C-alpha cells in the first residue's frame, strides 16, 4: 500500500471501477482481494468456479493467464458483470494477466505481458515525475526478450533503462547490486512473461502489487476519460507502434535434448 501513487485520484474513482478477478484456483485470492479492499475498490467480482485453491485445476487445462483458454470463466463473468477490467493471477500469484474493455467495440482486449509492462511503466514514471518524487538516479529494468519500448519511455522521463538475461531473478540480482552500490534507485521492472514488480520489498515478480498498481492505473485513466485501451494507443502514438508475439518451440525426448544442448553450445 505504501506504493500507492495517486491516492487522490483513486479516492475519486475507486467506487466507479468494476473489476472481475480470478486466482485460477491458486493462492492469490485472499491477498489480492485484501489489498484492493484496503484501497477502497469495492466492486470486485471473483470468479466463483476458480476462487478456492485446488491443485487439480479443474476449470482450465493450463492455469496460466498467458493461455487464452484460462480466461473462459473470467470472460463469461466479465460480460455478465459489465466489468471495466479483468485480472487473473497464476497459481503462485507472481504473474498477472489483464483484459480491459474497449467501449468503442464492447469487446475485451487481452494485453500481452509487454503491453501491460509498458503501460505500467509509463503510468508510474509519469505519476512520480508529476509529483516530483521520481528519483534522479531512477532506473527502469527489463529483460532481453521483452519489449524495447521501455527504453524510450524511460528516456522520456530522464530515467535510466537496464536489461538483464531472461528471468525476473536476474532483475532481482540487479536490485541487490544497486542496493550494495547505493545507486541507481530501482523504480519498476517488467518482463514479457506477464511479470512486473514495483518497489524493492521482493526479488521476483509479484502479482499482488501488480494487481494493485494496475487498478490504480485504471482509476487514473478513467478519471481522465480514458480506458486502458485508449492509454495504450496514446503510448503507441507518442513512441511508435510495437507488435510482439511469442513463438514457443518444444523439442521432445532424447533427440530434442541433444538438439537443445547443441544449440546452447553453438
């Protein structure tokens, strides 16, 4: 809660936001609902079939918000509830998936991890800069397989930008190094695989704080007559249009393992 950026705007809009949330039968239900309730966000509808922890994950074959099939129950609930925002956390509650309603079409737009990451980065840096609380030695962190758009956004606000190898643990490692050196000041980190972190209390991506920040961001843009879809299009218009897609290659069995080893060796 100490990472709340726009408490005044949130107070104005907290009662207006309508949110559907699914923990996908994982562990996020209580912490996510608790932090949103403490923020004053009252209209949070939890997907009943996916509310209770269940290691069998009976409602979807892969309980990962990166998989379109994982959203079936949440989207059904969102349409019934007329939600502004739909959020999903994975079983161990470190990844956050987001869908936002586009009032122009009435449809929900599924954001990739990169889309969510740059949206949150721009919101956080802009809000901190407006309040004169953005550290002069601030740094925005990402990974080599994530959208390079973050570099442009960081530069707009006079913030440094750093990249690590794939995996949020490497961002966590940099945070430790920064603390030992005394500079730069970590502001926000994101990666394409639905991982974000604000603050320095953890060394890995965290869907609980990301849920809080995404709802604050939605309130901020709603207060300015925008949806998150509008906000993303504004970022594209300002910094350039980026399209990202993920190709996954599965190499099975002994031959696959040998091919992977050969690729890594080369």
